[in-house]
């Protein structure tokens, strides 16, 4: 079993292996390149497709961006991310169509054991000691808006049409069609026609 396969099997893994460092290094360098480019440079947006697992035809990342693996993230069509997107996609992350991220959104599909000894349990013949990690997937549905300064932890599913309020820390699943906010984030109420702003059009 490769170290990447260990991630997807839900096992403890060693993020410092060359196998995983090589994947991350390519993505980190492409993110750095993206972040240094002018936002009007036509060569900028296509860089995303050089490291992402998959993405729809219409998308925009304001930047700066930072992906950990990139290849573990799968994004639908018509995606928008504002400033300072951080995606720690050790586990796979799935994002639907028509999703909007505000500034400073972090998706954290990675974790460490709580018991200290387990964080250094992966010892190797060469004397190398890993800081053990494990990772759970994140699933974000269609037509979701994640407002500014939100952190979404691994293992979370967010339903279609939901809005996550600014500053939230999402630790548990949020159902479809809700306004949810807080730390920890909780669904507060259903989104209804009373929320319409079409009169401002």
C-alpha cells in the first residue's frame, strides 16, 4: 500500500515521505507561481488545471491561494474563491457547482491523533520518526456560499443551497437549504422566500 493509498483508506500516514512530498511540492510551486502573477494575465487561471484533481470550465480564484496536494480536490462548474483560500486536501475534497467562497476560507481535511504518543508512533528503520496524520473527506454541495473567515474541518458534509456565516468553524454536517453559523457552526434556520433580495436587481 502506498502512502497516498493509506490516506484514502483512513489509516495513519506519514506526510514526510518522498512520495507525498513530491505531489505537494509540485502543487506548492504552482500556487506560488499563480500568486505572483497579475490577475489579468491570461496564463494565470489555467495554472489551476495543472494541479487540481478536476474542475469545471468556469472558475476564478482571486488569490493568493494555497493547496496542499491539489490533486485531491474536485470542484464543479462556476466556482469563485476570494482572497486567501487555504485548502489542506490530504483527504479528498469535493465541491459542487455554483459555489462561492469569501475571503480567508480554510478547508482542513487533515488531522493528528489526540494522544501525544500516537503522533510519533510511525518509526522507521532509518531512525526517521513521522508526525502521524489521518484525514477525512469534505463534501460541499451545489449552490453553497461560504462567507469570510470560515474553517471547515475534515469529515464534514454541507448540503446544497446552504450559507455558512462569517467566522464559523464547521465541525459537523450542515443540512441543505440552511443558514448556519457559529463556533461550532450550527444550522440556525431554513432559507425561505422571505430572504429574497430580487427587488434589489
